[in-house]
């Protein structure tokens, strides 16, 4: 029996993702049995994806304000002041479940959706980034997902004309049945031309623009709020289909209209489509909204009200216009060959009323739809203590260990991926992927540079969610600092398993606590973000596999003069110094996993005061012109960071012996935080003296010169050999 003929009852509500208690609340609000369309509206608006019912309590604890924050969470994207009357508008969102079901379209529409979140506020998008997590690389399904996701990200971003400038990629078997595709977009707007979503003006027309509505993506929001099972691939109809060429037209048409005074409010039709956009706009504005679905442009015959309200067809926007500007707006959208239809008007009823074919299909009070949405304080369980690291021994030696790590999935060159993305379209990319710890994009017609990065180390978060959450923020802050930019704010994408399981909820809460502490100490507020829960796969035997807790951080910083930024490429000559204290922490390190085959130990300590002190010092020295190259020390430790600097330029370095009294593998591959490698001219004594006066630990690592990396043992590894090892993984993986 098709959905449109089903009887609305508690069983159907459960099928739509509402619990028995939630359905009882719907009955109480409505005072009657809801229609199918009304049930659909409640189910998507009260889904985890739209209502944040398990996470809202904890999200409120994050710092969200600062003198440079113009708009924090609550709008389509966060907005920060970057100088000269301009604002950066940015956000990160997930498209995880769709990207498992249909990798190409799942990833492509993830990019399209986050672009709309940014340009709906008046910003021209200037950069895309992504954070991708895949399953074990040896499986065929992982290779299929990698191929589809990368092509989808590149295909959409390249065609729409927005450069993809950075991101990260990791592999782990925990993502076998549930990859993560987190997409981030950054745009730039004038501070006096930022558009918000709160509807206003009783009687004002509500206008639908963009593509026609089809049946793709129906119940996508509720699908994203549930665990997968062995039938996941049967959910293909819930995955949207994107058209980047229409998106490009939509960007230009919206920005042209935004140059007029026609717009009262504007909202992207994202998750839950026409339902969420109309409900959120009217709800924020404290007004009612009356919709006539007969006027909605449709690409398929015989669509029902239920289907139109829940469709997640792409490239669509909802706009409240000044009545006298309707025809001016129509002319703009018709010029760009986009659909334009007046589909309703604002009312003073406080209700959303949906009409179709002369019938009222839905009549729902908006206040209780939002105010009485469930908010859960889910139980947590004590977090288990990390498993001990165990006995440490070095079976490979320094040279073999280095090449082993450089070739492993998490450290191998991402050039195979980057080369499928257009990272320079638009002509404002000042630092391409791989050239620095953060991408740099110049703001057109100014000297301002934006530094952009995404970061998270999920294995740390699994071992110690609080430390892992703090480390994700700290590493993003370090990566921006290492370019010379001042970190301003973050957007987050919190990817976790089923929050109804106390152990998963405990991970979430601890990670939020760690993030909040780091953001406060580093003056790095959270201005936007997304929560993606139920990232678990249920096997036929009933067991479930949750992803590693992955609170991905997207971060933005600013340079007043983009010409002052630096990269990580080793210069021709000079001295290499290590800033920060080395203790040789090997717990949860890549060395431990790749060499000894263990995923044990605690996450490294995150000393936020040391992060702030060391980072502020390094940034001051970069902006003073005292640093030739800089690279933060993260995955793989010091020797990996040195090798990455050598590979980036082809210039070599002769390293000094390790710190006395420390095991060589701990010194070279330990993953202690708050550290940077800096290349300076001369012998480094002046820099070291300045650091000492500032209370910043520093030591000489080696002399820069030649075209090879010379290890303390005397082994010489040519930069070309290091590159060959580092670049082999992805071509070999995808050529299988």
C-alpha cells in the first residue's frame, strides 16, 4: 500500500521516526488525529536532523560570542567581521547517510546544500572544504565510496565555479558501513548586506525560486536520523539529485536580487525542503504562513501535498518579498531561466496552513511545533579508561618506520583527490591544497586573506572524548596560526553514533566539554555547525557498529595582508627549529597503529595554555618576517612533519640526534601537542633567544640544505624518494 493511502496512527508515526510519546504530544497539540501531511511535517521537524533534540542542551554550553562575531548559531551560517566592512559567512554540514547509499549524488548534494546556506545570507561563496572519513581501504565497497564521493565533491564544486581549497581524509574500519562526508563553504559579503531568515510583514508574498519539485529526497531528514541496516541501499529514493549548473544560476540570480531592496527574508530549502523553510521562516518571525501547493513548480505529475512538503529536491529557495517588488524579482529569475512562483503569503494566524486542490491538507500551530519539540537529556554511562599502551619496541628502525608511515592511508599524499578538484577557479586562491597547514583565499579587491582548515583526530576522541574534542579545536587553531593568520571562529560537524546508547551520549557530552574549554581558552567561538547522530550500521545478526566519535572542526582565520602568509615548504637554506615541549607521547599514535598494530593508550595531553602561548609567539614571529616556513606537528610526530616540509619543496635538511634520555621512536613519532616546526634564516640563535624570553620552549632540529633528508643515523633519503613513497597509496588503491 502506498504511503498516501496509509491510515495515520501510532504505527505509522513510528514508521516516520516518531516515538509513542512524541506522537501523543502531536495529538495533544493538534487536538485531533493529524492528516498524513501534518504527520509528515511533525516527523521531519522533530527529527534529530532538524530539531537537535538530543544535542541542544549541550550545544548551548559552547561559547558563541566575541567582538568580531556578527551572527552566531541560529542563522543559516555563522558571520564574522574580517575588516574593511566585510564579513566572512561560513558553515559545515554533513551528508553522511546519503553518501553511503549513493556516493556521487550524496556528496554532490552535500556540497550544493552548504553552498546555499552561505549564499542565502548574501555572501558570494569563495571556497569549499571537506572532511571525509572512509572505511577500511582494502574493501571493494570503500573504494567505490571513495571514488563516488570524490567525484561528487569535485563534480559539483568545479561546475558551480567555487574552488575546493582544503580538507582532510581518513580511513578506519569503523566507517565501513557509514562514511562521513562533511562539507564546508565560506563566502564573503558586505556587513550592511547580510540577509536573515525571519519572515515579516503580514500579507507579504512568499515566493518559490529555483528548480522544480520532484519526488527525490522525500524523508531524507528522517533517514539521516536513524541507524542503517542491511537494507540501507534500498533507500536510494531518499537521496537527492543535484544540478550544479542550476545552482550557479541560482547563486547569480539571488545575488542580483539581493542588490535591490526587494527581500524581506530568504531561506534555503534544505533538509525537509518546503516544510523546514516555511516553518522556520514563519516561526522565527512570529507570523503565520499560508501555502498554495497548486502553485509549486513540479517536475513530476500527480504529486501529493505530502510529497511536495517533504521533497528535498535541490537548488530551491523560499523568499518573502516586498509586494511592490514581486515583478522586479520575477524578471530577474526568469532572466536566469529559473522557476519563480508566488506560492503563499504571510498571515497573522500563527499557523502554517497548506492548501492543495481546494483542500486544506495541513493546519498546524507554529509555536508548539517549535516550542514543544522534544528536547532530551539522554543518560550517559561512565567512559571506559583507555587501554594501556603496552610494551614498546622498535622492530623497523628509523628509516623504515618513516617510509612505512609516509605510505600509510592516513599520511599518504592526497594529490589523487586534490587533482580532481578545481582549487583555483575564481582566481583568488593564494595557497593551494598541500602548500600550507591551512588554505589561503584572498578577498577580492582587498589585501585581506582568509585562512581555512578542517580538523579532527577521531582515534583520540575514541580513547578520550574530552581530550579529543579539545585537540580538534587546538589543531585547527594551530593550522591557521602556522600560516600567520589570526584564528577567528569555528564551525563544527559533530558526527556520533546512536545517542540513545548511554556510552555514545557520554562520548558526545565529553567531546562538547573539551571543545568548549578549548574554544574559550583560545578565543575561538563556535558560530555555526551541524550535528549528525545515529551514524551506526546494524548487521543482519542485530549487532551494531558505531563510527569513531568525530567532532570535525572547520575553522577560519584572517590576515590583514594576504602577502604575509607563509607555507610549509622547506627553504633552500637556514635552520629548522622545534617550538614546544616534546614528551614522546605514543598513545593512540599512528606509529603505534602502523608499526605495532595497536590502537591503545590515551590521547595526548592538550595543554591549552601552552597552545595559546606557543601559537601566539609563532604568529608574531611570522608576521614580523622572522619565519621562512612553518608546519604544525600532528599525526605521525616530528619526523613526519619534517619529511612533509622536505617533500613540499624538494629542499633537504640534516637532522640532529634526538632529545637525550628519550627513546628515539618516542621523540621522532610521538604526537605531543602545541608544537610547530619553523624554518628561519641563519643559525637560529636570535629566534631561540626571543623564544626563551617569551617562555616558549625551542630546540634546534637541523640544518637546512641540499635535496635530501639526512637522519641522525646517517641515512640519506632523497626528497624524490620520499615523494614516491608518499604518493603511491591512492593510485594503487584506486587502480585495483
